[in-house]
């Protein structure tokens, strides 16, 4: 990345023309924190905040006004940076009239629109409408332009960029560039451009069939995180400049790499991860002698790892994770003596990995290797020439490599899917105290951790068959996950005997164990907690009042235990996003104290009673409302349309979780909720819009307002005492996938509008009082089980025929009988005609054949009689 120094300036006088330009720019800016408060005419503009001038001429050369934001330790995944203090409003391109400006940085602000509103040139003003700037050549000194991270800034025109003929650095990262914008033509008109960043700009067109792009000076190109769904562009491999940095990661590019060496001989960083690239890794990559980083991870590359990669003597980082590579590790990878990162996880490699593969890696800091077919076979006496900071091993058999314990600089350790012995366990747990990140998943440790001290910032010990009681933890632990093990006993030793002056614990997950006893009342000492999961244990008792002191709590999972009593002890937890208390013996009324940020509320299978409180209608963010299997009575509130999150059908793409900002390693935690939909209870990480009030004693009619929730995906009101009809407005629920209204007292006809619910795959209207014909539609005619118990319903898929269809069938059958009568009459007629003809023929045969005149007359008579009879019969029928 280019680096521009900011020169200190002595006291000089500002150019009046430049001052007026800056004041015009200020008029379109909203400045909530007074960043531009010094921008007023009585003060020399060279003394204004963010402004630097030339020491001699007094002309403005620098505008440096990025907004600095600080992130809290824990933030929601969908929570944007707090930019309430940043500059916002309109970003006016009048700044380009500053003739000597060469540094312009307004990054990480909150501008909404970009506008060229020159007061002095009508022709230049036409730039915003797309005309090329033939006469606007007063911005040729600008070398750096940075408007990155203005996430709400919409730019639908880049033609003004072509004015900046001296521009060397351009960053519009995170800016919304309109999908129709011709971005490539605009940037190729900048002859001095060395580096440009258009990552995460929602671009869709990478011009895959364009053969050449006229970049003459380009060295760095970053187009990662866009919406490209095409082949790799041809122009990228035909550049006339010596590009050194290419990043196209996090797109949907789906072609193979070229088979022959493209014009990339001087490239140093090639990052193509997280795409759909396929085919073999080409041998020509081994000819990129200056290559320092090669990242092809998370693609669909297949075949062996080419031995030519061993020729990349400058390579420091090699990542081939999550592909379909097979075969053995090439021996000559050992020639990469400058390698610092080697990551080849989740492939189908085979063969043996031993110290012979790693002997030359004295600079190695990051090593990650796993494939089911690999065998780790290290000499137990071998001491590596490297000291790792990060180690990931998978599918380790027999014993852990003995050299692991020589890594005194190791901070991040991941071991997964391994059957290796971790013995001696005391040595292993003592070694783990040096780690910052400790991740063991799906191993066979089978150890008692009652006396183990866990001190890593993030401890993630999942599905390892760990036994015994609670471990001890140090104040450094931020994330503690012991999910799906065989831990037993009380949770009290962890929380009450582990007194910590200042707890940093944010995430506590002890779900799917064998914990017993009551919830401790020591929660006052753990106020930093954001996430608690104690689900699927054998805990009992009431929810303690001290848990209500956890004002930072966002996620609380107590599902499938034996808790009883009311939940009023949690009434101070108003920042909850997900509250899951399902499958317990809790009682009392539905809590009405929940804050407006709650997304999921699951109270299924308890003993809650009373009405559904109308206060819940204030929960505009609610997406999952599961009160099934309780004793709720009364009507359904008529204000559920205030669940504004259920108005949108993109709910299934929304992840609910949070980011814990730890030094050097932010931890992303994705939350989930178990939902019963379509007869299956599944864990959903992407939330759905669900209302389930089944198996209660609710009465009255379903309020029309519920049919305004156009993003609703599952509605279950079965097993209640609801009545009334289904209105035509049900057709508004276009996102509906499942609806169950069975075992109520609904009546009337099934509305035709249900036939347009194209996503509907599960329908149950059984055991009600519906009448009339079932509407025709693919979604409505799948099985008769959806309609049984409605004696007055008829039509497919039921066997009962509707009266109107029966009448139609009778008319049809009558017509068929008439056709039969006609056929029989014709048969008898022709039979009689044949007999009569035979008799008459025999009686007159002699006379006819002996008299030619009589013979001709007779045959003419027969022909007329046949035509007459046929005409009469046709007129009758």
C-alpha cells in the first residue's frame, strides 16, 4: 500500500479561492460532532481541522478527515459501527476544484450521496449525468483518493474519476457502486493508477470476455467480496503492466485457471480463495518466481498438488484448504525454506507426513494439516527447527506428535476428529495453559477435568467425552465451551468456588452434558456474560434472582431441563436477543418485560398460563415466537403485525450472533435456536420467521393483522379452540412454507388465494368444520391427511365428490348412455336391414337378373332408401 507523509506547515495565508471551495463543500455536510467547527472565514483555512497547505503558496494540498470509530468488546453480527459522530450528508465533488490538492481522505465516514455541484462550470456540472469531462482539467494533481468504508454511500457514476489523471491510489472499499456502473472503463482511463481497492462494492460485472484492459502502471488490484458470478476475466491475464498484488477472494467465480502461463510473472500475492474455481492446480504457478503468497483455499480444485510449487523459493504463505486435492504431499515442498504459513486442511490427501516433510521450514509459524487419508508418523525424538504460533491437526491416530510439547511459542492449538491418545493428560493440560486459543473438537480424550485449570482466552472443548465435575478457570478466559461431553455434578464449583475479582467471561456453554442440581445463585460475579447455554442437562429448581443481574446477557438457553416456577427473576435482562426456556416445568404468565431487541422467544412445552400479553407486540425485532404446549387461553392479540421483522422474507439469510474483539484474534460467535417446523425439530443458525401457538387453549378468531406478516414462513395454531374462517388475505403470506390449523373449530370455505402460496410444502387443516370444495393447486392437493375430519369438505385429494362435480359427472354419464343407445339402435337397424335385404334379395333375385330394366330400378331404389334412413337418424340424434 502506498504511504503518504503529511508535511508539517508553518503559518501561511490560505488561498481565498481554495477557502471558498471548502466552504461550498461544507454546506452539504452534516457535522454532528463539530469536526468542521473551525471551518469559518475569519480563521485562515490552512488552520482548519484536517486541512494542510503548501508552505510557500498557501494552496490546499491535503484534506485528511477520516472518522475514527471504536468497537466495544462485544458487538452483534448485524450491528454496524457507531458512526453517529461522523460526517454525513452529501459528499460534493467541488473538492476536485482544489487545483493543488493531492491527498483526499474521508474514509470511514457516513456520507449518503455523492454530487458534483460546481458553481462555476455548467459543463463540469454535467459530470453527474455521465458526460465526459473534456474541459475540466483542474484536478490533475490528486494522487490519493480514499472514500472507503462509507457503507451507505451510493455511487451511480464514476466518469468523474477520469479527470484525475495523476491519481495513483484509489479506495472505494465498502461503497455501494451501482451494478450498472462501468467501473472498469473508468479506472483504466487513469494512466498513473498504481493501486485500487473496490472490494465489497456489490459489483456484479467483472467483464469476463474482455481480452485487454489498459492498465499501464497498476501494481495492486483488490476486487474481493463482490458479487461476480462468472469466469475469470481474460483481461486479468493479459495485463501489460507488472502487477504484483491480485485479490479476487470471496466471489463466485467458477472457471478453471488458464492452462498456459499468463502475463503474471511479477505477481507476488495471488489470493483467489472462497470461489468456485475447479480443475487441477496448473503447473505454471511454479514459474511465478516472485510469488510470496498463494491462497487457493475454499474452492473445488482437484487432482494432486503440483510438484512445481516446490520451485517457489520466495513463497512465504501457501493455503490450499477445503478443496478436493488428492495424492501425496510432493517431496519438493520441502524446498520452500522461506515458508511461514502452510495450510492444507480438509482435502483427500493420502500418504505419510513425517519430519522429512518439515525439515527445511525453519521460518514456519502457522502449520495446518488434516485429511482422513494422511498418517502422521513423526520420530518421537525429533525437535523441529521452527517455533509455531498456530497449529491445526486433524485425523491424528495413535499418539499426538511428541514435538508438540517443544513449541513454547504456540498460542493457537486446534485438534479435531482424532483418535490419538492425549496421554499423559497432566502433561497435556499443563502445556495448554500457555495457549490463547484452545480448540479440541470430536476427539477421544476420555479424561476427568475436575482438577484441570483452563486459562486460555478461548476454550472450545466440544464432543471429546470429557468426564468428571467442573474445571477451574482463570480470569483470562473469555469463551468457555464444554458442549456435548459427559460432565456431571453441580455447576456451583465453577461459578461459586472460582471467585474471580474481575471476570472477563463472555460466553459459557455447558449444553448436552449430565449436570445436576440447582442453578447456583452466584451469577452476580459474572456480569460480563453475554451468552449462557445450559440446555439438555438434568438441572432443576427455580431460576435464581442473581441471574437477573446479568444486564449484558444476550443469549440464554435453558431448554430441556427440569426447572420450575416463574421467570420473573429475569426481568432485568432487557437486552436479550434469544430466550430459550423450552421443555421445562416453568409456570406463571408469559413474561412481558422483554426488551425490543429480542429475536427469538421459545417457551414451548411448559406450564405457562393466562393470556398472551399485548406488550409483546412492541417486540419489533421478534422472528421466532414459540409458545406451543402450554396452558395459554384467551384470544390471539390483534397487534402481531407490529412484529416488523416478520414483514420481510429475507429472514432465512439473517445470522444472529456476536463478535468478541480479542487482541489480534476477533472471535465470531453464531447463535442458533431449535425450531419445530414441518414436523422436524432442527437447529437453525439462520433464523426463520415462525409463530407457533399450538397445543394451548386459545379461543376466538384469528386476527386479520396476522395475515399482514408477509415474511412469515411457518404458522402453527393447531390444537386450540379457535374459530372463524380463513380470509382471502392469507394469500398475502407469500413466504409461507408451513401452516397447521388442525384440530380447531374453523369453518367456511378454504379460500382460493391459498393456491398461490408457492412455497407452501406442509399444510394441515384436518379436524375442523371447513365446507365446500378444496381449491385446486399443487400446494393444496398433496394428501388427504391434510383435510380429514372435515365432513363437509369435498374434492381432490379427498375421495368425496363435490355435488357440482357429481352433477357434471351425471350429465357426462347420461351422454355416454345415449351414445350406447344410439350404437345399439344402429346395430339393430343394420341387422334388420341385412335380413330384409337377404329375404327380398332371394325373392326377386330371379326376376331382377332376368330383366335388365328391373335390375337397374331396384338398385336405384336401395340407394335412395339408404340415404333417407341415414338422414332421418342424424336428425333425431
